[in-house]
C-alpha cells in the first residue's frame, strides 16, 4: 500500500516511473510534476497503478 508521498526523478529524470499495488498517496511527483491526493483520478485510488510522464504531464495506467 502506498501512503504518504511518492517522489521519482527528483533530479529531473523524466523517464522515471512510480509503481504501486494500492494507490493511496497524499502526493505523487515525477520530475517536479505532481498531483495532490485530490487530483489523483478517483478510479485509481486503492488500485494497482503505474504513474509516468507523457509530454511533461503525469499520466496513470492500471496494473492488471
């Protein structure tokens, strides 16, 4: 279960990704682009997910 804050690519690496089996973070950030918990699509809360950057914007995909 992911809770708290998840940060990847803090030095600017836009190829980093975040994987989790149970998304419940208060903040996720990749290379300075971030979502607070209220910005994470509700369909993904409590689910397995992969977060990455696409065109400098956070994206999220389910992990099935």
